[in-house]
């Protein structure tokens, strides 16, 4: 099943470039069942990278990544759905490479939040043409939806990457205030972008955009697949330690384009 991408207007592209995030309604409606089946498969057969963080109370925050090569539903969604076309248009990139997939599930009653962070410092990717497509397969209310700080992708310093389990610095020897990283912010409400979402809607955001989400105290699940792409100007960059995802043995050096046998060109 190959779907036609929704019309992405110039205004929407400009909003993405300015704010670092936009919402596109109904963009993946035809793919909700496929993605939901893939998430169920993933949770039943998690990879070695999976984490099932349990909150202080009830519930569970499950996440896993890099499963598109073994879970066909994710591969099809990443390549055959409108997602890659949307990514290319928002990034203003002719070429689109699949970086990886990421499943994020918050079961009812999960107290654990997603902390304020930006993805870029965890990745070995540098560039202005990057995008994550955050695709829910359950209704997501205002209290549990993704929140993005408008314009944060243009900040001079990235938010310090930390371990989500204990808030320690992700890379040894790094600290907020060292000229490279800043502390996680306490954002003002009027700086936040967030949208209640129906299954098949998506939020697209730049890897550098600072984002987070509260726990899920609702009575329904919050299952999300995030598809991550890079564009023409994306290059490998060496980080101070093991990245997340780590991709051991990749063999790339600073300035390389991501190797296409590991990160396939899905457009362009």
C-alpha cells in the first residue's frame, strides 16, 4: 500500500523552518492499523535496546528503536507511506534517508514524564535538514501530547543530554554551561507548541528542537511511532562517547554522509 502525501503548503514549510515543529492532520490515517500492529509486534518481541521504564506509580513507559529491518510494518510505514515525502518537503531536501524508527508507549497511569531534551546531541548526526515524525495510533489529549519549545532548534547551545533513568550526563565530562550545552529549561507556556492528536495525525520536529511530554494519567494507552529522517546536508559527527542509537561498527568519520547501506535513501 503506497499512499499519496498530503499537500504540504509553503506556509507549513515556513512554519516548520521558523518554529522547528508543525502538526499535520490526517497525514498517516491510512497507516494507523499497520503501525499499531507493528507496535504490538515490537512490544511482544522487544529488541536488546528496549527499555520498559516503570513510573513511580502504576503504568509503564516502554521504548525501543531501530527495528524497521525486522518488523515489516515499520519498514513499510517508513518507505511506502507519505512520511518520507513529508520529511523531504519540510526539510527542503531532495534526498531523504531513513535514520531510524522509535516506539514510545505510555500505558494508562504512567507517571514518568519524557524530560525536556533535544535529540541532536544523542545522535551522531549534524545538519539543518533533519526531522522526526511523531505518529500516534491512539487519541492523544492535551495533557499527554508532545510539547515543543518554538524556535529552540535555533538556540546557540543544545540542552545537555542526560540519561533518562538517573538524569546523569549522557557523555562523561560534559556539563551544562560549558559553552556547548545548556541546562534543561523551564519553558514559558506561551513558548510551547502542542496539539491534541487523533490517530494518524503527526507532529514533525527538527532534531535540534527541545521537546518533552508529561506522563499518561489518562485511562487510555498512548502508543507512538516516531520515524526519523535526514536530508542532503546531514553529516556524521563524532560525539564525546557512545551515541543513542549507538550503531557500533559503522566506520564513518567526521563529515561523511550517512552510509546508504545502513541508512537507506528512501527518496531522491
